[in-house]
């Protein structure tokens, strides 16, 4: 079970819609999930993606990342499909499709960090 799921149970929260940016406990739990992923996969085998502004973040810079520092974490093996998706990002009409695709490829969706 992820640290985010455990934290939600501990705080009696059943829905992500009941959480706000003021609930620091969820940010801390998300960071624990990211750090655990880095420990399991290795910093060199993953990268992060921040959408606004668009930035690719090396795995070595993801540990204990600040709030709003990363949107998704991916395996380096998925780099090519993500680059294709980012080309779609330029066309704002495809933005929803891009988000759907990124969500499916992501090792971690970083909603709370």
C-alpha cells in the first residue's frame, strides 16, 4: 500500500477531493512514495516531468522534491513515447489526451508534490 493511501486512511479521508494543498501530510506521504520508488528502481532509471513550466527532471533531483516540484515520475525505458506525447503538448487541443497518456505510462502520478 502506498504512503499516500496509508496517510489517507490515518486521516480518515476517503476521497482525494477532500484534500487540499493545505494538508501537508499528503505532500509528505507523496514524497515518501517517490523516495521509495527511487530506492527500488534507482535514480538513474527514472525521471520526472513537470508540465508547467515544462521541465524534465533527472531522477537524482527527485529525492525529497518540494511541493509542486514534479507532476509525474517515469521509467527511462518509456522516454520515447513520452517525447512523442510532449510534442502533442504543443497542440493545446490534445492536452487532455496527453494527460491521459502520461497517467497510463507514469510509475508515480505526483498529485500531491
